[in-house]
C-alpha cells in the first residue's frame, strides 16, 4: 500500500511517498512562509504525482496557517483519490527524530505564537508524558525538562537552563514518518493548535 505523508505545520514543508513502509521519494524545504504555493507542487513531483491509498498529515501544533494548509490538502486529496486520511501530532515526529539521534526521553520545544514556545515531554518509548503546553520562554525554562531537548527552539531553551542540556535543532521531516509509533496516528484529522484562540466571541448579552 502506498502512503503519502504531508508535513507543513512548521517553517519546514515536506512530503514523502512510501510503498509498504519503504521510502520511494520525498523532499523537505525550510521556507518559513509560502506553504500554500509550495506544498502541492512538491506532492506533484513525487512518483505518480503522489497518489496513494493512505494519506498521513501533520496536525500541529505549529504555524496556524501551515497546519490548516496541510490538513486541507490531505482532506482534498483523500476525497479526490478515495484514500484513507489520518493524522499525527507534529511534536511526536520531532521527538522520534531526536530519539533516532540520541535514544532516551526527550523534551520537544518548538516555536509557537506570540513569542511563546510549544513544550512537550516524551518518554524513551515515544509516549507523550504530558499534554503540549504553550509557554513563555521564562516559563519553559522552569518546566520539568529532560536532558535532551529537541526542536526549533531547543538551543534557545538549552541556553536558558544551562547545565547538561543537549540541544538537537530539528524540524519535522515527512521522510522520517516510519519513526512514529502506530499509536500516534489518529483518524480524527482536526488541527491541533496547542493554545487557545486569540479571538473570542463577545459574551452573550443578559
């Protein structure tokens, strides 16, 4: 079975095509912005224009726009190809990539909104030990952390905590999808924003 993996939740944009778990082709570009313009051409450059029986997409948290672009693309292609669509948490993939380089527990720290960081600890087996939190840098430095830190803000966090912290500056890569545990996949393809919305509905009048 062919699987198309899409990850556009952060400043990195990537797509990869697998056949029975074996990577056929894939690419990743760190573009910051412009995911909407780059993602579809990136998929089209894959063998068979990326067509697959299953589509797996990163759900975030990360860039609000990037998450929505990836989810929208996965849903549209799933409908067009009559393919199964499932999702996975972005930080879980970053943690898996970190454990490949440095086995053991890891705390993932990624750029969030309004200067905050998304922080989440993972056990050595890849299980999330707590829910993802959006924290100001000073708060993140005071949170319980593993010696291994991974993610786009890992170096910045390591600089704040000092000590024996080891920082792995990583961005998610769809080509590393096989590192994820099956338990991380979910049929609920809904964005994970990781923080409360900035805009709120006005309170109902009495």
